C-alpha cells in the first residue's frame, strides 16, 4: 500500500517556483543589508561625501513608486509580463551602480535598483497568491521570512569582506549572475499563472501619489537628522506630503484600522515600525552607553534574526491555526522584547538585557509577519491582489521610516546635550512598545468581516 505525501512548497509542482522566489527575495534583502557596509568606501572613491544620504533616499523613493507600479501591473496583466521587466530593471540598477564613475551615476543606479526591487517584491506576492493554494501559504511565508532574515546575518559581514579585500563594486556586480538564475527559475511560474479574469483599469495617478509619498518619507528622514528651522520645515512638509500621498494608496479605513483588509495593512505597519525603530537603536546603545565593540553590539541583532527565522518556520507547521491569534501573539512578544531591551539603556545593568529580549522580539516578528501575508492573500480579491500587496509593502516602509526617524530625532537631541542618550533610547522604546500594544489590541480586527455567520478567511481555509 502506498501513500501520497501531502503537497508542500518544495514538492515537484512548486519546487522551481519556490526556489526562484526565495532566491530573488534573498538577493533583494542582501542588497538592502549589505549596501550600508559598502557605502562609505563607495562614496569616498567617488568623491561624493556631500551626497552621502542620496543613494539611500533615491532607492527608497523609487521603491515606493515601483511598489505601486508593480501592483497595477499585477492586477492588469498578472506577473507574467511585468516580472521579467522588474528583474531586468533591478539588474540594470546593479550594473549601473557597480560601474559608476561618478556619484551622480551611482545615485541614478540606486534609483533604478529601487524601482526594480519595488515592482519585484509586489509581484512575488501576486505569484504567491496565484500559484499556491491557501493551505500552503503559511509555510511559504515562513520561508519568505527566513529568506529575508538570513541576509541580515551574513550580508554586512560578506559585504565588509568583499569591500575590504576586493572592491565595493563587487557588492553590486557580484549579484548579477545570481539574479539571472533566480529569474530563470521563477519567470516560468509567472507565465504559467493566468492573467486576472477582470483586469483592473490603469490608474497612472497612483504613481504620482507614490512619488509624493516617497518624497515625504525622504524629507522626514532628513529632517530627523537636523534640529533647526530647516529640519522643522522639512518635517512639516514631509508629513503633509505623506498624508496626502498615502490616502489613495492604502485601503480605505487603514488609519482607523477597520476590520478586514485595512486592519491587515495597518498591522504590517505597526509591526515593522515598532521593531525596526528599536532595531536601529540597539547597537548604538551598546557601543555608546556601555562601550561594547561593534561585534558584541551586533550579537543581539543576530539573536533577533535567529528568533525571527525560527518562529517563521514554526508557524508554517500549523497552517490551520487562526492567523489573527498568531498575529496577536506576535505583537505581544514584540512588546515584551521592546520593553525588555529598553533596560539595556540603563548604565547600571551593563547592556545584557538586549541579548535575550531582542531574541523574544524576533520570535514575535516570526509569528506576526507571515501571518499578515497569509491574511492579505486570503482577503484580497484576485483583481486587486497587486494593489493590496503594494499597500502592505508601503505601510511597512512608511511606518519603519517614521519610527526610525523618531528615534533619530531623540538621538540627535542627545548628541546636542538636550537630554542623556539613555533617556532618548528609553523614550523611543516606550513609544515603540506602545505601538506594539496597540497591535495586540487591534490584531483581532485583521480577520475577515463576518459574512454568513463565519469569517470569510476561515471559510476559505476550511474549504482547502
């Protein structure tokens, strides 16, 4: 008697697609993590110190535009047309940045990279929704999280070694052949899934709103580095641009965390903002308050990444577990991790709380982030899956930028003597912990609105 093994994300049907998706995510993540290590050397060689922040801002603004463009393309034609172009654009950006002979060309290359990455990351969600049945999505998103987290462990180290012993240009050019391999694996999957049966009408105006949103984020980030009248003006202008630009790009009711899809998108923003705001402060706290080496200060981030990967894979083993409950548990663990890590800012404690508590925060992200992805695909209608996936990514980027910017303002105040650095860190952590606790309260709203006596998402899963 023979038995048929249950379908999985690495079975014969899905193996090539899964490997290709994971490769592309890993390379996008590696580039995001590694570029910061190579940037000082690149800027020095290109005589562009005055432009230091521009490569980061150019990538960010262009990626927001790419997310919207990718969502529109996914809804109109599916991934089969846009995915090869997005990979080609990202590769062109890598090539331009890697061969740049001036800072202006380097910044242009980073912008092209951001555009391609924004389109690509949204289309990967579209493929996930079309090529994988609902029962497989928890495991798939667990693998996605692992593919995003692993570069956080090795990216800066590899980039540093390559930059030191070879050339910073290889951080960009070295990924080109690997990107091609990933594309060859996943592009056939994009072609095999059918285009949406009812293509959405094109909305070119959305891309201009995306430009406005990206510029607003960049302005707020830059304003956070200044404590003068110009910084205040930029902050006000950036905040206004953000409010105006985001409104057409997010599901109606996102700001009010309305039940269903708006709450799913809002939850992604709350998770990302709370976690990454504190993530940026931990190494600074350990080095500046306690005198730790850069290596020792990075160990908590490694512990958080390991916790994230472990919990992501754990939740994938329970595809029928209610996603909103896992999301609530994720928010609770992030809140505990944030509050505990804040204790590392107290000089008397020596910084040790950051080590165990940031691992706890990582566990929370590993439960929460995949659950948000599953909830989005369960509730997003096929003809809007691209736009909704773009909204998810935009909420992530925006909230992360806002929280990191807030931390930057408080740290800048500490460097000018307005308050002690431990106070700035604890105040930031208190805000981020409050954000995570808001997530605990609203996570239940991420389930689909009740229709016919049962949540729609639960009915979809039960039918799988």
